[in-house]
């Protein structure tokens, strides 16, 4: 052979030629064939009973090594035989570590300490009894919807256009029940009084509960149902209907007390409740405030003073948002831990119509132990609780929120509480504005005009002036002009806009465009002020 490379590989090393030589060198390809022939011949010689010395001399004469290299398959088999112990050790160690990790991620965290059981009379039992005695709930809702719609349509235009509260009564009577149409029919005053008479026992049980302290039953499971919140809203509507009936009779003092009953009901049911209970309570308060905002100008001085003092007492029952979040923290943690104790909890906990197959959910949750998931939940709630305890900061001054790394369970279940803080602050502001408005009504009737500032209302009409939650406890802003005044909160933007009311954003979630019946959908991004008697949520 004329190729030195092929001769070197075929004779001296007896190994295959390099790949590039195999492709481009004919001599190398022929050398590979010669190597195969020599290898076959040597194999045959080894199989024959030839003395070892003869084989050694033959290999030496051919300038070949004493032992031929083994084929690649044999080398691989030999490597596997040598390393199978190592492979077995690594495999066993991997299985052991995997089993240990699966055991570790399934260790149940310690259960949280639940709230102590309630001792003594609990208004919850009275409200539940009132709900069981409640009759014609749908009819009450129809009548209330009609009253609210008619009241919004008949609100004084001057109040809506100028945002001025404290206008003198125009002498117009509230819409009579005989003039209210709901669902295509007219409800008369007699029908309304018949519904109230049927629910006399429910109203009695409800008012018995208002004299007692309230503690909501603790919720510690995702399977727990809370039908009592719907009952509480129905009871608030019943009180609103009672107030409307008293208004038609001209009994404004009784109407105000019925409205205050609804506000107190809403304030009570927030005690010991989570976010759902707080939102339900805020809704009940709004139902009670609606009648007072519409008809406080009909109150006498004594009725307005009594209503202001009672509302001030009711506001002392206000449940801080921190307490609500702490209850939600206990409820969510206990519920997740309960779910984790059931077989297959991973895919059962986050199973929805859009979730991937079970094995994918299982793989996604493998890096997260039960303790880590529970720890993430506690950490998220602690951040929200700390934010709720901090002074109010307008959205324009807040630092951008940092998206924290969590886990699939908390990403799915953990709620956002920014809207809850806003609803709680708006509710507090509206109660405070209504309180000051009632005191100003009494002052006006006693002195023939409004004070230059709110300071004269203290001691004589109120024990303490209410603070504006959007200005971190500073008082509401107040200006007077002859027989009118404007009273307002700076609102979510934290800026005094000179009494410019917040307007609904175009095409908001309720389909409203602009001011709708003296109500407004207040949002975090809203600009303007919350005007007493105008911006009513």
C-alpha cells in the first residue's frame, strides 16, 4: 500500500482508519479490509490448538500487538460490567433521595391556633332566628329596588349639579308606595304594611340581637358555607322597607332609627368575619345610609341629634381591616391545611376546567412542600396586614408593587386586598360624612344657620368630630355660604380638589356614564372629592 497513514494504522496499530481517511483515501479503505482479513485469520489461529509460542512468533513477524483490540461492543459490555455496582449505588441513592423528598414535602405543618370560643349571648343566634322568621324575601327586594330607583330619580337636581349638602327641604314628599311600580305592577301602601306585619317577629328578633355583641362563627374549611351573610342582607332590606313605610307616614324619626338599625346590623356582622363578612357588612350599611341621605332634611332638631349620637355610637363598633385580614389568614391557612391532609390533595386543590392533567400538576408542585406553601400564605397575609395597618397613601405616591415568587397554590387562591382597603376607607368616610351632616342639621335648626367651621359641633352635638380616612385622620373639609355648605372628603387621590365631586368613569362596570342618581363608583384611580349627600356608594 502506498498510503503511509493507512499502513501505519493497519500494521502498527491494527485499528480502524480515521473517518476522514475512510471517506477520501482509497488506500485507507483497502487497509481497513486488510485489517479485517488479518483479524479473522488471527481469530482462527487462536481457535486452533496452536502452541502459544507459534502465535507469538506470528504476531511478532507481522509487527502486531500480542493482544488484538476488542470490538467496541465488547468494550461497552466490559464497561457496564465494571460500573454496574456504581450504577446500582447511584440509582439506589437517587431513589432514596426521591422517596425522602416526597416524604418531606408531605409533612403536615402545625395547625394554627383558632380563635377562642365565644362565651355569653351572641347576636349571631338572634340574627339567624330573624332570618328563619323572614318571609317574602323576594317581594321585599322588589319593593326596595323600586324605592331606591324612584328616590334616585327624585333627588334634588341642585345637590347633584353643585355637590351642596344641607339644602333646605323642598317640601316634596318621598315617593308613595302607591306610585311605585316594580316588575310591571303597583305595590300599594297596604301591601307594604302587610309584608311588614308578616315579618314583625323577624324584626323583633333582629332588634334583640342589636343589643348584644356579635361574633361570627369561625370558618376553617373550604367546604364551609356561609348562608347567613345572604340572610343579613335580606334583613337590612327589610329594615330599609320599614324606614320607607315610616317616611310615607311622615314619621321621620322612626324612619331614621330603622335606617340606623340597618347600619348597626352591617357593622355588627363584621366582627369575627373575614373579607366576605366585611363586604357584606359594608353593603348593609350602604342600604341603611341610603334612606338617611335622602331624607335627613326632614328630621327635627331632636331627631337629628338623636340620630347623630346613635350613629357615633355605632361607629365605635367598627372592625379594623387588620382584624379582618387576621381572621382571613387563620381561615385560609386552616382550610389549606385541611385540604392537604386528603389523598391527592395537589390536583384536587387546584383542579379547574383549565388545569393541565394530574401528572403535570403533580410535577409542578413537586418543588413545594406543604410547609413552604403554608409559609408563603402566612407571609403574603402578613404583608397585607402590615399594609392595612399603615397610613393611607394615595396611588400616585405608592411604590410599585414587587411581584413575589410564590407557588401555584397561593397564586391561585391568594386574593388581592387592595380593593378591600378602598371599600373599607370609603365606607368609613361615608359614615363620617353622614354623622357630620346629621349634626349640622341639628345645629341649623337650633341656631338658624350653619357654623363657620365644624368645631362647634363637638360636645354639644358630637363627642368627637369624625376624621377623614383618606387624609390619615384629619378632619373633613367644610365651607359654608349663607344657607348652604359643602362637606367632603379628599377621596382616594388624597388631594383637595376644592369640592369637585368624583364622577363615574365612562362605561364603568355598572354601565354608567357620568353621575348616575347621586351615586358614584369610587375606584383607586378616581380623582375628585367625596361630597356629602352626593357621592354615595
